[in-house]
C-alpha cells in the first residue's frame, strides 16, 4: 500500500526530479514505520 502512495506522489508532484528525491528519501522510512505499526497492533491485539 505504501508503494502505491509513493507512486501516486510521483505522478502528481511537479517537478518530477524533486518528487523523485523526496520519494527516494521517504520510501524506507514509510515502510519501516508501517511495519512497526503492524507489529504494535498485533502485539496488543493478542
């Protein structure tokens, strides 16, 4: 799901070169944050 949001950002934001820089910097952070959120949710749910 995160990759869809990042691709959408690439499609919408202009100029493309700056959007690419932002997406490259945020990709790992967004994926790690989501994984941590899923882990915390599953930890407290069970």
